[in-house]
C-alpha cells in the first residue's frame, strides 16, 4: 500500500507514517495506535521475560 493511501485511510500525514515506519523515537503514541487501529491491527504488550507466543 502506498503511503498516500495509508495516510488517507488512517487520518495521519505521509510524513508521520514515514517517521513511524523508520522508528522515530518521539512519534506520538496516540497517533501510532490510531494507525494500528484503522489498519485492523492490534498491539500486545507483555513483560520482556514473558513470551506468550513461545510454546510451553
């Protein structure tokens, strides 16, 4: 998907998307979560020493 399309779909600018894709440390968390939500993605947070995706 082109950045222009993704930006329109998620309500942010192409500059923000580019910075987010490139790992800008000061990217706004609220906007990043907005992008994930609008793209149908979910973010899971867990302690570093716990890996819920590892087979038991």
